[in-house]
């Protein structure tokens, strides 16, 4: 039997703490533990209702969960209670909305293998009204077939459709759910009076993951609806009714590329491109999928790298007559709908590295590497600084993707090439990967990427990671590394969870903190000399000390001994790395590339030496 332990229910606080310290239990969130050798995802799904009752004893099962008496196949459990909120615990998402003032409830019996227990649920009448709420995720969970079944059940109870409608209206008036009452009555008494007229602005886009459809993105001219297909795991979920799912939002272009594409809105963006990060393709017709290449890493960058410099053949955009034509040439590749779209403010391009070491834009070839050319307006040395930061990260013990600097043609400053770590590494590899940044994880819009805190990130990681003890420590180490390297751009989109599904799997087999990426010492750039941490830690974004990281550790439930050991280890590694790491030899560093690299190491050395 799978072991679920709830403090105050079937285990004492002292015993749970002792067993967690000993490594016998894994804490999923405050008060909730599972056996360390159990499948935590399967455990929380199996005991979803018990967990919800423990966390929210005054709430009740509603919408489709009142029908299923459990979570949906994609791990959503719907409740109604005092307020709206959502809680994610590994593969389980508990979604609670505000209950009506005078709910109509019943009592159901649930047995999840740990014994029977009673739980309150929406009555048949109330769940029918819930099915017609506007812009409600709860309503969307009740599909047309379920509505028909509930309607048939009500008609059987009240004799006919008119009697059922009267009973529904009595409850609707009591709770001032007049619109819901009208729609419910119309459904019960419906008659076909007019032919359906289609709005030609309607979009019905197919979303595929690793080439296989996982759902439809539908826009009716007013709002978005996500309609999943199949029962397997998928990275996309719609958290706000009517809005584009946050995972899809996280894939959309920003900054330079957004300006290049000139798309008016999300609809235009999704129609103008087909390929995205995280192995996602979005097309209008299923037949288009067969013509798009799958992203598979067949040639590793290390094969064409020597001493940090790319030794293959660069066949990408160049600069010709005037200084800005490189950006124009780079923008030109995005005129092709098959060119993958990238998020992020920085100028970048999707590239393909073939077996002969030729690096070219990925338009009709697998997207395997990301090219980051020199920036503009004082950021010409950005690729050099990022290469140095990632080299320091590798020395500090982080998993870091393969990188190389490219000596660019026409006297341009060097560019940075980064290997993708979220794609398959051979044609025989049948795993599925999804990279979800923390804006998507926390259900925040892209514009709010600087608004979170490290504590909030750590709490999310604790509840979602399949190795929570290791990954909350990674969060702390990432924050410490950002401070020691003066990285003021470690925002919510520059940290992600990497999710993996094994061949034939019905759920994510691993959910882990992704490798380190997009690290850069921002304080070396003229306009960012006073840059602070992007996300606050212990309420601070500057002048951080060991006590601040200990406070984060305490909030995230980390062991004090592990935290101090991790801090000491990183400080020692960084002391050595800042003395040993240097820029690779290149024919052209740009006007101030070497100076900024030296300034970066100086900043890092001072921070490491003064850290206490």
C-alpha cells in the first residue's frame, strides 16, 4: 500500500520530522509526507480527495470532481470553498473557487485504500448550475456528455424537463445565479429553432508535443479554450478560463523577436509560426505535422568545440554593407512559418548543427542549438559575459548545457552558441521532454517575471519536484550563485522545471530543476551598474548575507546542515574558479569585451571574498 502521512491525522509532527531527517519520508508540503521509496505522483493522485479534505476541511468537491469523487485524468481536483485558490502538489492540482452563499450539498463516501471517509459534494442540482458558469474552469470540466447525463438524472427525479428546470431555478434564485439558471433551463427545455451560424474568426489550432497531438487551442472570437485529447501526461493546462494557457504564453516571442514579427495579438502570433520550444508544434491542420522536423540532437556541440571556441562552419546570417544589416538578415529567417519561435528579450536565433559541423538556421531542419549574437547599445559583449558566467556555473557544480563562442564574420563581436538540453539525444530515444519556466509554473503573466520571490519558487519546487530535497537545495544554490555573480536577471523565466515522460508513461516520471541557463553578470554593463537581484530573498534584493540564505532554507524546509555545507562548497568552488577561468582565445573580442570580462571576474571575486 502506498504511504501517505498527514501530520495530526495519521502521524505526529515530531515523528514526521524525525523520519524526514532520516530520509525515510519525503515532505511534499507542510504537514504532508510520503514514503521516500514510493511513487509520489501516484500517491497524491490516489489520495487526492483525502489530501484536499486535510488542507481545506471546509471546502467540498464540486464540478466534475463531484461526479468522479476524485481527480480528472490529468490530475485536477475541483473544490468550492471560502475563496478561490489553487494548490499544486506534484502531478495533482487542487483548484478551488468561491462557493455560493447557500450551497446545496450532499455527502459521498470515498475509499482510497486507507479506509472509508465521508466528504461533502455539490448536489445534482448545484453541479448542473456549476456547469453553466461563465469563464469558469469548474464549468469547463463538465463536458457535454456529463451535462446530458446530469440533465437526464434531474428529469428522472422531477418527472419531466419543466419540473427539473423549476427545481434548478429555486436553487439559482437562492444564490443569485440568474444567468446560470437561464442557461440551465434553456439546456433542459432546448429546441432546435435555427441553423448554427459559424463565426469565421474562430480558430481551432492543433497542439502537438513531440509530433503527437495533445489538444486543441480554440478561440471563438472572444476567448480561448483548451481542449485536451488523450489521457497521457501533457505540459499544457488552462488555469484561467478564457485565457491562453500559461505554458503556451511562456513559449511566445518577446522583445526583439516580438517587434520583428509585427503580430497584432496572440491569435496572429500563433497563426504566424508553427514550431516552439519544449517540442511543441501548433498547426491549423493535422496534415501539417508530418512535414515538420522533430527536434533531435544528433550532433553534439562538444564535437566541434576546442578550448571554448566553435570549430565548425558558421552558415548563418552575416553583416554586409551597413552595420545593422546583420539584425535584418537575422530577422529575415523568421519570415518562414517553419522557423521556431523563441521567447526572451535578447536577440537570438534557432540553429541546426549537422554531422559535418555546419551551423545553419533551423527552418526546415531540427532545432538543436540557440545562437545569441552580440547585443546593441552597450551590450555588445553580452555573449562573452554569459559564456564566462556559465563556465563559473559549471565550476560551481551546476549542470550546464554545452556552450561555445563563435568568431563571427565581417568583424562582428563573438556570438554564443548554446546546446538545447530539452530535446531527445538520438533517433532511438522515445522519451518526451517539456521545459516549463516559473512564470508558467506559478500561473503568472510574462510581464510579472520580476514580481516573485525565491521563497515562492522554493515552495513550488517542494510541491512539484520528484526529488524535492535535492531541488529545493538547487533553488538556494541558484540564488546564491546569482548573488555571487551579480546576476540581476535571474527572473522567473530564467528558471524552469524540466519534465520527462518515459516511453508509454501515463505521467511525468521526473520533474526536476532544469540546468543553469541565461546566467549573466548584469552589473558589468554601463546602464546596470547598480543592478539588484531580480527576485527578492528574505525580503531583500541587495546586501545579501549567509543569514538571508538560511532564512530561505528555513522557509523551504531544508536541513540546516545541508544548507551550510552547500554554501561552503559553492564559496570554495567559486574562489578557485574566479582565479582559473579566462576567456577563450578569439581573433576579435569586440571593443570592450576583454575589459568587461575582467571586470566581471573582479566583481565575482569581491563578492565571494566578502560573503559571510
